[in-house]
C-alpha cells in the first residue's frame, strides 16, 4: 500500500446485507462516505450502525452486496486487512488486554522490534506520544487493569491514532469521558479532519453530533433512512428520524415525594479509603436521588463500598435498621441492589442466556432445591413484557441483544430480589434516545411503586430531568445536595469543579 493510496479513503456501501443465521440485521444498505469529512452515524440500538462499521473495519464478513474502498470492491478477511487501507475502528466495548501494559496494548499485533527482540523502549516512547495526543498523562508501562473506565477509553483512542488511520470510526467515544476529556477529543477530531482523515462518529449524544459533524447519516431497523448536512437538522429532528416517529417528552413528570416518610436508606459518615470521605445522605421511598460529579469523584467507589466490594467504614441503615453489608448478596437480602456502570463486564454475563442472567441474583426463588427452568422462563416472559426488552427468542444469549435491551435486562436482573433501594450507575450509557426514554419511564415507575432509586450519572440533563434531588461529589467528598428547583447544568458543574460561590 503506497502512501499516496493511504492519503484518502472513500467508501461506497452498495446493497449491503448481513445476516446472523436466520436473523437479518442489514437490509440492502446503500450510501457513500467521502474523504476528509466528519459523519454522524445515527440510529437506535439495533439499527445496524455498529454491524455495518464492523464490516467496514474487517471484524464481520458481509452476507450480500458490495463494499467499495476507493472504487475497489473489498472483502476483508480481518481487521488487519482493513487497517492496511487505513480503516480503524474504536470499539464501544473495550478491546484491551487487562494484564498487559498500556504500551503493549497500543502496539498489540503491531509490535516494534530491534532485530529478533521487541523494542520496548521505542514502543513506550511512541505510546507516550499517542497518549499525549489524546490528553492522557499516564506512564505507558501501567497495567491496563489499574486504569479507570475513562482512561481505558482514551487508551483505545490513542491505539487507533497510533495506527495512522485515514478513516477512523468512533463508536460512542465520549461515553465515559469528563467534559474536559471530551473537549480534548473534539480538538483531536478537528486536527485529524484538517489532516484529511475521514471520521465516522457514532453517538447517541445529539449535542455532540451537532457540534462535531459535517453531515448526518441515519439508519433504522437495518436500513438506510436519510442523510443531510448537520446544519440543516435540529436535535429534535435527528431524534425523530432515529425512532421513526415524533418523540414525545423525554422525561416523565416528577411525582411528589412524601417528605415525612421514614428514609428507606440512611448513610452516615461513610468512607471508602482513597475514594470517598465521610459521606452522609438519605433517600426516601418514591424518591429519585441523583449523584453527580466528574469522573474520579468517587461516586461509583462509594456505592461499591456500601455493597461490601471495597474496604469501608461508617453507618448504614436500611428501613431504619443498622446493617452490615459484607457483599452484594448480603445487601440484596437486606433490600439493597446495584446496577454496575460496566454493563458487559459486571452487569451481565453476555455469553449466558437471557433467563440465566435475569434470575442470577434471586436463584433461591427458582431452585427449591432444584432449578426450575419453566419458572425462570415465566419470569423472563414477564420481564420482556414489563421492561420492553426486544428479543425474538427467549432462549437467546444476552450478547444477541442491542445495548439498550441489554441495559433493560440488567435493570430487570437487579430488581429480581425485590429490593427497597436500587442504585443505577450510568443507566443509559451507550443507549439510544428511544431506549433512554423507556428507561427514564421505567425508573419513574419504580419510584411510583415505592422504591427508593439512586441514579449515578455523568449526563447532567439526565439528572436534572429525572431526579427530585441531586448530591454532588468532588474529590471523594459529598459537597452539596440540591433540590429539583435548584438544578441547572451551571450549578451542578460549579459544585463538581469547586467553583461554586
């Protein structure tokens, strides 16, 4: 491949079809991508966006139709074939080896050598340069398993940048990033575009699509719907095109909370060494309490401490009784459950079936003493109906579901033990606007049924639109709690960054 050939990449999708067994997920998709532009690729989860991009990047084989790159038909046997043409995909789900260093991950499969030996010094030097490009200041010798989620995302981006991509596909790249990290990424996108790199930007954050893209391409149900200059579409129009209908109000109306009701959960002077210091809060039945803060503020670690997953100290009362929660199973027995922000790592066993995932936290109900698959199947059928989980096969694996439907399954799973208090950590990360609305209304339904719901989120508008109160953490301390009538983006950011008056 010559440097001349790698300078620009134009792509034509011509009647592209993709089927997984009897299930067809792409139905004759046709559109083109011109060099040196930033495209927003939009669609609900399950629309086929990621599948189409995996075909382009060599991770999936095409079933029918043609993909042309610079006018030549291509049938990539692997991602290496696509990378040889300058096409690189940054996965939504991390594709990193946890026990290798950052530098080793960046050059995995592309190792630099000095004679017969690996040139670790050169790889560490070049990895540091790639990390600097994305604004991540860490030692490239650090093991990936020691990084927080946001840092892993930046390593994925640095890995792609180091491959000198000419067409870079970014699948939900800011899902875990702070506002500052997101700004650095946007500057990098502008720099790459100026260098002639084509970028396909897949995101459910329509404000970002509006800001960074030149053109929007919309897919729905495995089909191409439309394309238009970004400047000609409002965010509301983008959302309507994605779901194929007029999208009503995104957030449900807020019900009143009975302030005189006894708290469902009280936490006093709770500390998680290195992460949270002396936090105190309470949440009542029927209340949706938000937790805001920058990445690294200690929100997730606070709740992992409350679950017994981290060393901790302090007082926890559930239903007015002091409790000692040594592990998540003990917490569930006391009526307290938690949905992890890491849906595929900690929330679900994606290689198991839907019913096995659903009933995992409440097996004693379905095993008396032997497991009753029919009872599990009945519970799954009810969950599919109650939570709007879209699946054509109750015996399917969790990995077959779209991101939004996986999130609904994970939510149903943590509600199986019938808790009184549930914590939802980043409940809509990586899901589309239609699924977000579904999840918001499910959360409201839980509160109406008398559950105390805690929502940890990096999306400020989500907290403002959904919560009765929002607690703000900064550098491990809970610095303030704001009522609904005090909630604005500016106010939350000011407290999260320490600039509030």
